C-alpha cells in the first residue's frame, strides 16, 4: 500500500528525518491542524505545523542538529520555530489553550495525549493529525477522534467537543468560523451559529490586532459574500465593526430598493481579492446612515463620501490597521463618488486632478466605481461602465501627451529659493502650490514660464 499523493507531497525526506530524530529520543511527532486539512483537500500548503509530546526544552535539544536556525519567541507557550533550507516548521508541545474570564492571554497547560490536544482545537476539520513515519516507505497513521474526515467530506464546520467550550477556550474562533466559510467554503453547524449569538460579547477580550488579522483573511476569500452575511446575522459583526450591520437601512422606503448593507456586501464580492480594495468596498457607503435625508418622495445621502472617509479612518484605527493602509482605504472611500460627475463633462485639468488625487490608487478606484453598480437596470449599469471606459481612454490619451502620473512643476523649491534669494519657509511652499495648480490647469510648461509666473505673483 502506498502513501496517497496528497500526503506524499508533505512527507518529504527532511520531515521523515526530523520524525526519526524524535523517535530516537523517545517521542512521537505529528503533523496537525490546517496542514492536514489542506493536504486532504488538495489545497496549497504554505506552512507545516507539528505537535509532539516532547517539552519545549526537549524540542530544542532534539532539533538542534536538524535545523539551520530556530525561533524561540513562542517557547513559553510551547512553540519553537525551526528553519531548514529556507522553510519554517513550527513544533508545539501537546497542550490545552484556554482563555479565562477577561484575560487577553491564554493559560497554557501541556498534555501527554494527542487525543486531548485535538479535542481542544477549533473545528473537527482542524482536529486531525498524522503520526509521522520514521522512514520512507512506511504509511503515516491518521488520527481522527472527532470525525473530521466525515466533516471534511460534508464541508461542515463543527467543534470537536461543544461549540460553547471551543469558543470559551478562544473567543477568536467565533470569527474564524466565518473566515473558514469565506476561504474554504464550509458551512457551520446550527449549534455553532447559536453559540456565537450567545457568546459574541466574549470577543471583547481578544486584541484588536488578532481580530483584524482574522477579518482580513475573511475578506480575501472566495466565499466572502456568504461569510459577511452570516457574520452580520449572527450579531458578531456588531462587536468589532458595528458600522457594518448599521448599513441595514433601506435606501428608499417607498420603492423598497436594495438596502445599503446588501449593496455593500455585493460590492465586496464583485471586487478583486486585493486587500485595500476589498476594505474600501466594505467601507465605501459607511457614511450613508449618518447622512440619509428624505425629500420629494425619495432619499439622498449628500456628502456620505466625506463622512464615510472620516468614519473609515476611525474604525480602522480602532482595529490597529497600519497608518498607510488607513490612509489609502479612507482615500478610496473619499474619492469613490468623484467619477460619477464625469457625466457632466470633464476638462483635461479635471482629469489631471483626478489622476493626481488618486495617485497609485487609480486602478483600485476605477474598479471600485465599476463594482459599486449593483442595480438590475442594465441600461444604467452599462452607462456607468461606459463612462469609466471613456475616462480611462482620456487618461491614456493624456499620458501619451504628457507626464501624467508624476504631476510636478518644471522647477523645484531649491530653484525658487535661489531665484528669489529667500530661505525655506511658507512663501516657498505657497509658490510651489501655485506652480502645481498651474501645471494641473494648463498642462506642461517650461522653467522660463515658471519664473515668469513667480515674478507676476510677486508683482
């Protein structure tokens, strides 16, 4: 009997050699968790996670001759990272990891049993292990005490013991439930969804950084639409991004148009799975509830882009997003209505200003505007798409005639100071701003023309 191809790919000579070292030292080594799940699903595997009955000091001792280098930052929690030939392998002592009361840090207790270790994991499809053979040619032993293989076949997300116990051990698992809906397309069992609704407030003990990381993975999954819908319906979204469920207001209570929440989720699903683009799609209409006004039998959301950009910045700051990401996403939200004014006719200067304001986000901004159209009115959708096509043609034509992506005057601040004999200061900044505005309004011009403009301004 041979090893299945899907498992053979992860049972390399290096892995077998490591297992042999542990066996010689009197310990077992298991491949565990997502590595096993993804191998059985035929999905790409980026990380290999192992567990063993050896304690951290013993792991370090047994691995010293095998690893080229080690990461010991997680040793206190039982995890040691081994690096060999540029690949990283994480080895963790069999354990239970439980959050207690209002603690943000887990209490780690080491275990002697692989079955006990697996029982404390998040879902049955991640609670399987492979006991590694110590020489090539021997079959690995599958350990599946909680029916993970059957759930894998049924595409079911179920806790090994009880959902309340699992989410109590680590409340972040509630959010991970929806992340797996998005990334691997599995469906939670009813008991798990019910437990989320009853325990959602427990997410408050988890750090913003961990929540953000899990949520980002959810946003990039192919099943993001279903996952976001379930996340809101469960009530968990209100615990860390309350602006999302707040979008569940009808745009037009008379004609019953699609509510803003359903529209937002649809837009996220239409965008390419790029990090900042999907965040911008999620937040692009976040300012609508605060700006909603009824008049003339209809509804309007004046300046929801401005309000939304401010709200986006505040929420992303609370979730500890990097500053550059916050600025890029909030800028996309701020600008997402700008292209709609193109139907009124844009001059070349307006196109230049649009390109300048969007900067490196231009491609994402145009895609966001296209995806923002979820109407069933094919004529209206086609008209908006055609306008963006036309705008992109205009941008391409301007690029052929001038340097469009790096709009700047023909002289810099040093030239201004030398010409006027003045030191750095506010006046230099005001002159450079004037020269840039002239560049945007009139297109390229020469250095001599710039100096003439300066003299005219001084006169």
